[in-house]
C-alpha cells in the first residue's frame, strides 16, 4: 500500500493524488503540513529532511519532491500509459515539469499566498499585482505551446501535464482579472467555470468525460469477468435504486453539481465493509452522475452504464446475447 504524507490543499500533494487517480492506485493519505503541522517532527524529518509535503512511502522507502514522485509512480506502473512513448517526448514532459517548478510556481506562489492564505487586511497588494503579471506571462508560454500541441509532450496526456495542470487549475480558480483571453474562464453551464483556450484539455470537461468513460469501462469489464450473473444483477438493482433516489430528490429542472452526500457515504461504507457489489454500484452511480453533469460530452458514458445495467439486470440464467429491451430502462437519466 502506498502512503502519501501531506495535506490535500497543497498543490504539490495534489499532483501526487492526481497521478494515483490516473493510475488507479489505491493509497492511504495522512494530513501533514500547513495547519496540521507535524512536518518538522523528528520522525517526519527522518523521511523528508526538507520538512515539506508531499512525501511518498512505498514499501517502507521514502521519496520526496512532488514531480519526482509523479514520475516514479508512472514509471513503476508504466502499463497505464502516462509515460510518453519516445525519448524526445519524455524529455519534453520533463522540460515542462522543471518549468513548472522553476518558472511557474515561483510566479504564482505570492499571488496565491496573499489572496488565499492571508487575511484581507494583511494582503500585500504589490505582491498580488506582480504575481498576477508574472503568472500571466508564464502561462502565455504554456498557452502558446498548447495552441500547437494537444498536451505538453505532444498528442497524448502524460505525466508532464500533471504539474502544469495543477498550477493552471489554481490560476483559473483565483478571483482575479485576467488580461489574455486564452487565460480567462468562461461559463460552461450553470455550475462550471471552465478555462478557455488551449489549456482546456489539461483538465477540461472533454478530458473529464474521457476519464469517466475509461473508468466505467474498466469497472464493467473487470466485474463481468469476476462476478456471477446473480451478483451483477444485484449490483444493477442497486444502481437503479441509487439513481432513482437521486432523481426523486432532485427537481427535474435542476442538475445539482457533484454526487449527493448519501451516495458518497454508501461508497465509503462499501469500502469499509469490503462489499464489492455495493462498491461497484456506488462507483458506477457516481460516475453516471458526474457524466450526466457534462451534458452531451458525458452522454456516451451514461449510455455505457445504462447498457451494462440492462445486461446485468437481465435473467441471470439467460444467455448473455439476449439483452432486455433498452426502452424499459426505468432509471435512465442520460442526457438526450
Ligand atoms: N519542491 C517541493 C516543494 C514542496 C513544498 O514546498 N511543499 C509545501 C506545500 S505546497 C510545503 O511543504 N509547505 C509547508 C507546509 O505545508 O507546512 C515539491 O515539489 O515537493
């Protein structure tokens, strides 16, 4: 089991969490650093003498420096494809990781620190203004690169996108004026503010939809191999109940952002009890609701789940080729 030491509101910890998520790695995390402290205890300093977060513990060994951790995770689990395929693309990915540490992070740090971590009466307005200009100048470089390449190392998402993606996400969520059009946010729908311009791919809705698609397919395929039809049927029934409960509780005119708390609790409870059927049902329902929020982009994900649930809900003894009538899906919420 991997252990990540570090508070989740640290951008450097977020890189590691994002990488674990991409690689489908399970881990345990401990809140350390910032208001949680403990990063200067003798025990912590023995693992990371800098007293910074994150630190990764893998098999009793400690690794620090967030970008090195991201690379290590990707390289040691290379089957998952976050590693660029050729030496030049690997060098490009590393170039942008170093650039994030040496150019982008120092530019945005005073801006973030003053706006988010400092009370309004103590904010340094000059530092805010300089930080905004410096960050914008740096992000123009990234934006220009991404207007010619889909991701930092070329056409495919790689480990090199994670550090700059975390920083760009931070930038788009600050309540500031932005001069360059590509570095502004635009209202995507009722709930989401999305970056415009070339950086969209790093963490925009298109990418979210792709990930949800991949996650849904992975879960469905592996459960179809691992479980008996009777278990799959129980799971489909649960998904139907979860989604119906959500529908009943949510006015037709409104899609509320995020999954409801009770559903996340079902997910946590299933993990605690190691109830794989409930875990799959809660996970697929969460994926479904997230995809539904993405409108047309998420519709194929909803369709994949709808189809699988119809298949699973069929007679456990029936041949897998005999699929129930798709028009009978009573819980379907897929955006049309
Ligand atoms: N270059 C290091 C920087 C680590 C760093 O400065 N982390 C900050 C949080 S983003 C930290 O530990 N701050 C002290 C604290 O959280 O108490 C890395 O990328 O891991």
